[in-house]
DNA sequence: CCGGAAATCCCCCGCGCGGGGGACCCGATT
DNA sequence: AATCGGGTCCCCCGCGCGGGGGATTTCCGG
């Protein structure tokens, strides 16, 4: 089965270079060449290539915007590979947020570019190694579970439970109802929590819980 | 310049397979083979290889733990590549948090493994394409700036300012002091904020601000 | 010039909250 | 048996808070 590819770059020279690279592969067919992002979007919608190789810098609509538009349309099954000369962090993050299947530098050896197209076509993703390293660093910090503060261990299970409900901005009465206990009980628990954690009031408790990732938008994978 | 490599895997067969692969490259020298994580840590500390290729599953100390120990020691300049049979999400995240330079599946073609070692040695990172795709997805959500709720536009600049201070768990009096205005003024602002955002009290405001990323642990890169 | 929006300040009132007590029950540990 | 920690419930008191009013200034745009 042959893979169809769309090329988008405002430099004709680079386009022909890429086309030449792809032409060496019998199973890759370059079905379109465009010079700007808007054309890329419309041509992708028309031709539905397997993979679109977009330059980041393009007139009218840059590669990032084009990626977003292409992937925003669920009718498209085209995978997007982004190509750039320099690897600016901002680009990478936006590209990945937009759902690009790859982020590659133009310095990439031809055979690896070809391999990247195949990888993208089968639904996997590929990032330039020099970028990956920084991506990891960034990812690690965003993953970095704020080290659970030790004073949290002072809390009993019940108290932690109450803390979470407080963090969700529930009033004592609401918490009482939810736990099927009296509101005086809840007050006791809250007081203990505040005392143990050294917090002034429930407002600080809410901030504390969020800052320490007890409630944040935690993904399932812990 | 030749690169030194340490191999760690509890299966002797796999080790010899890897060694055979590396031996085809004149510039790669496999300087040690170990069968468990603890041995990997001590041998890395002793031999200081350029790259350590660790299996995830190993006796005594798994590859993840070994990675953490190796990279925790600043005296080590060894890069770590992790090898695994199956790509469980948990592994990937822990591996990247620990600072591994690569996360590869054992199904990787030999030549790409070699290339991965070279990539790691020069300080870049490499992740198996099939894993990268999910990594991106996960990364995207962690990057995804919670779309600023539209009702936030209703607030005046001053009100947003006050909201941020409220979100930081400051009392009205504290906010007043910080803004050099009377506390009655702050009360007015807070009331307006609550009304405009449809929040019950400042506790909800704190939660709101955190959930919507107005205050969260945002990285510098936006 | 005049209207309105924004920012500032003021008063009163009711309520939720948090601290400081005390009390009871239960299960585990001593 | 005595003790202790945890969970539950209760009362009182003071205060910060939030809603409801109203008032002033400044500044901008019709």
C-alpha cells in the first residue's frame, strides 16, 4: 500500500528537495506541493493525503495554525509532520498541543525523514532527538508530583477526606451531608486539619490542597 | 572517539544479543554486562560508561529505580536508555521523570538501537515512536491551558487583580494593605467578582482560580 | 456637556466559621 | 483494667465575610 504525502513549504527549492527524497521510495507518493498554510489546509481537505509535511514558517498561515485547522476537522485522517529549521520551545509545545505526529528539524537525514513519514502514517509519533530531551525535561516538571508534604501524614484518613471536600469548596454543612455525620463533627475535623497543617482557615486549606496537587487536574495515571 | 556501554538485563540471552549488535560497531564498546539493577548502579559508578542500557524488569532493583539512583549521583555522566518489552504508561512517565535519555521497546530494529545509543551519548533523547504518540497526548493535556472562561472578561482589571489575591488565600484586610486601599473597597471588589462569576463565597473563588489555571503552578513558558 | 463605568469609601445586618472548651463510644494497645 | 487515639456530637463566643443599601471622585466617550 502506497502512502500519499502533501508538502507545504514556501521555498520551492526545499519542496523539490523533499520531493526528490520521497521519490526514491516506491511506496511514497507526493500528491501535492503548496507554498502556504492556507493552501495546505484546503488541499489536505481535498486530497486527504496520509501525511502532510508542513514547514513551520509559511505565509498566510503558519504550520502551527495549519496543523490546528487540519486536525480540528475530524473528517481529516491526515497525520501532520512539522518541519523547522530552528527548534524554538514555543513551537514544539504548540505543535504537540495541536496534535502533530512529529516535530522534526530540517537537518534530519533524508532516510530518517522517510522513516518519520512511515511512522506517522501508522499512527505513531516521532520527535527530533534534540527536541525530545528538552521535551522530557519540561514533561518531567509538569509530571513532577509535588512531593506530598510530610505534615499530611499527620492527618487521619477521615481528616484527609474532609480536607478534600473542603478543597472542593464545600461548606461544613455540605460536607456533613455528604459524609452522613453531624455538622459539628465536620467542624471538629476541619479544625484539626487546620491545626495540624498550620493553616489559618478553610480558604488557606483550599489553596494548600490545590498547590500540593491534592485536587488539581490529576490525570488517571496518577 | 569510542563510546562505552553498559548492559543490564536479567536474561543472559538478551544480553548476548545486544552485545552482538553493539559489536558490529567499531566505535561502540560494551564494557560491562550485569543481571540486576543494583549491580548496574555500582558498575556505572565504577566504570562511568557513556551509556547504560537497562531493562525495566530486573531483580533486586528495577530499571526505573536504577535510573533514578544513577542520575541522582551528579558524579555520573552516564546517559540511561531504558529497554522494555511492553510499553506501560506508568513506566514511561516514571522513566522520563527520572531523567532517562530514552525509552525503547525491545522490538526496535538493531540499527535504530545503535543510533539511539549515539543519540543518547551526545546528550539528546529518543523515545520509541509508539510511545511518543501517547506521550504527546498526555503532554498536550498537561499543557492545555484551561480555556480561560469567558465570564472572566466581565471583570475589570482591578477585579481580576483582587481575584488573584483572593486566590492566594489573602484576607480582605491583607488585600487592602497590599493594594493600598481601604478594606471596604476590597469588599466591594470581592463582592462584584463573586457576583460576576456566579460564585458563592471567596472559598469558591479560590477553587475557581486554581481550577481555571489562573494561579496554578504555571511554568514560565506560558 | 453630560451620562455611565470604574474605583473608592461608608454603614448595617446576619451568618458561617473557627477556637475553646466538654462529652461519649469504640477498638487497639499496654 | 487502664489507656489512648479516632470519630462523633454539643455549646458558646467572637469575627470575618458577604449582601443590601448609599456616596464620592475620575475619566472616557457620545
